[in-house]
């Protein structure tokens, strides 16, 4: 009897989600009495939180992909990596528009999975990539499946249906604050909608870069960016702004004090958690999302700086 007749091997899709919730004991030393937790999203098979949204958007377009259409989208990297991984696993073509200045590690990963890259003007950042994807789709609407992660409800629904319930289960529903960075806003929107239904007393804090020119890859400065259609600012009780340098410093601190090699937006999220925790009451529990790990950012200079 063949092994395949006896066992049910895991598919890549099965490995997405159900990430651990980590306690950030190092950070907690600054805020005695308050607990801080983060979802370790880099443990998804594509290395980021975006596997969740990409999987749901791919599923929503599976009939088009089965007809041979090319999956096209604009992405600052992580959604692209997730699409490219799923495209390789399910054998559909993937074409991604992304700013030319994304890190070399990101481009290498996308190429390794076999995706086609369309590099856009770095000065236009992710908005330039969005405009290019729209242009391509307008010219050849029949060639592509264009999920458009900024405007696709499947993006936030992935978090409403998976990340939110996981957080409730892992905390026994006893969190008091939820903090998350805003990119497409899918993570914040989906989790906040789910948690608010469960307990309207939970406070929701969104996190943005404090200036249009920032190094917080994956996050958007909403005042100056193309605002995602799925963004619902009314969901946030508070919107915090964080700086690039202080986020880099937090990334270094998380490595040294908590043993966590995380990405820059995780540093931004941790910083926002500390600010929230400083004003919280003893017994409160703050939960955030660490969207990706440090692997894609290791060539950046900020690791060399001293604190
Ligand atoms: N951090 C990183 C590293 C990301 O790639 C993204 C996705 N753009 C986010 C945060 C924000 O997630 P979301 O798109 O769900 O708002």
C-alpha cells in the first residue's frame, strides 16, 4: 500500500493561520501589572500575516484562475509573497506590481516562487504600484484576475474569520485592548469587527507612520496615501502615530530582550502597545499582531546602530 493511501499530508493552505500568541515579557517590565501579547504571524508558511488574506482572495477567484487567468495585484511585498507561494503550489501564474526599492530579499523570494515582477517608481511608493496594476487591468481585463487587496472584502474577512477568533480563543476573550498597524487595513478591520461583536468594551488602537516619508514597510500614512476602500476609520477608538527611528530601536530591543527577530512594522506595533499599556490599568491585557519576521530586512543598516 502506498504511503499516500494511508496518510493525509498537509497542504500549504493547511499551514496558514493558528499562529501562537506570544507574551512579551521583556516589554512588560516597563509597564508593571499590564500584560502584552503578540500573534507570531511570521510563522505562516509564506512568512507573514498576508498569507491569510491572500488565501481567501485566491479562493474567491479560483474559478477565474482555473480558466487560466493571471493573478495580478499591487503589493509592497508580503501579499505578493503569499500569492506567489499559492500560485506555485496550485500552478497558476502571478504578476506583481511593486516599488523598485523594496528589499532585495523580497524580490529574490518572489522570483524564487516564479512570479513575474513589474517594478514601479520608488518615489511613488506603493501608490505607484497600485496605479500600475490598475492600468494593466484596464488594458487587458480578460487576461487577469485582479483581487485588488485594498478594496476586496475577502481581505478583512480572512481576519474576521481566522485571526479574530484565534485571539479570542487564545486569551479566553479576556483582552482589553487590540493594537494593529494599518496597511491595506485588512488585519485591523477584520479583527476589530470580530472582537467588537464579542465584547464592545475592548478598545481598538490603529497605528500609522507619523510622516509620509517613512521606513515602516507595509504600513500606510493615510492622510497622504491612496486610502484603501476597505478602511473604516470609525472602528478605531484611537489612532497612534509612530516614527521610523523609534520603530527600528524597538525592533532591536525585541531581538535582545524577547528573543524575537521581527520586521519593522512589528516594532511599530510593539511601540504602540507600550504607549497604550502606559495608560492602561493593572490587570489589562494588550494584544497586537507581529506581521512578519526580520529575515527580509536583515540587509538594512538599522541593525548596526547602538541604543
Ligand atoms: N506589516 C507588514 C510587514 C505588511 O506587509 C503589512 C501588509 N501591507 C502590514 C503590516 C499591514 O497589514 P494590513 O494590510 O492587513 O493592514
